[in-house]
């Protein structure tokens, strides 16, 4: 099996499976301050969510080639953080706009926008997770305001469920209240989470990251 990382041939090592080979390379890159951004096996691009399924039972020698591209972690995380900061100010505004629509004369007109806003919010949380993972952390280990980000996310999930229940019941007044007084403030807090991620990204590599346990 040929292993190529950033255009340079690498020793495959003695890994039992191709997945273990990729995992080892990922660890080595992380130690160098880099992260895998693209993986091709025998010319086929494979997403990170499919790696174990596709490679976990393949002997290390089975694929003809594994080609990996990586990028500096600080470049990846800062770019992702910047893109989140561009989007986040609109989130609480969207919640308050939706609250007015659902408590107005045509609440049904807010259905599509409601789904769109929460699709975007889900993508924001996924991006935060990816940034945390790239920094070697997780929502369970990042703390702010005395609590873990995982707890903040769980609190958000409960608020979202309450809003969906109000939507299903067509209780427009309650739904508007959830959007205005429960979800909009939580949307504003997303910026604080991103600020903490930025703080971790800017921490020197050889020093303990503030707020991580």
C-alpha cells in the first residue's frame, strides 16, 4: 500500500487495518499542529464519517493507495471561527423576527423560515464541534461561565424541543414567547461559545488552554 501525505510518500507502518493507518497519521499530524482535510483511497474521496465503516475491516495492505491532505490547525480553526462570526449576529434577529410572525395575523407563513433557522443553528453547532475537535477538545471539556459547553448545548436542545411542541400544537402565542424569551437569548450566547473557541485557538501550543479540563 502506498501512503502519500501532502504529496510526500510515507511509510505505511505495521498497522493492522487501513483505518488504523489513517488514525495514526492523523495523530502524527495533530502533534505537528496540522489536521487531515481530505482522504482518498484508491482515488476515491472518503468523508471522515465513513472512514471506519469503509476501512475498519480492510488490512493495511489491501488498498493500493491512501492519499491524505492536511492543513495547519490554526488556519482551519481561525477560518471556521471567522465564518461563524459572520453568521451569528443574524441568529437572534431571526428568532425575534419569527416571534413577531407567529404572533401576527399569518402565523402559518413562518413555517418554512422556522425550519430554515433551525437548520442553520444545527450547522453552527456542528461547526463548533468540528472546531473543538480540531483543537483536541470537546463540549464536555470546554468550560465557560462556570459550566461546560455540553451543558449549554443540552439546555438549548430542551428549549428547541419546547418550541417544536408549541409549533405542533399551533400555540402561536407560546411559540412566539419561546422564540423571543428562550431561544433568542440562547442564540446570543452562541457568540460567547465561539469567542471561547477563538481563545483556545489562540493559546500557545505549549501552554494549558484556558477553560479546558
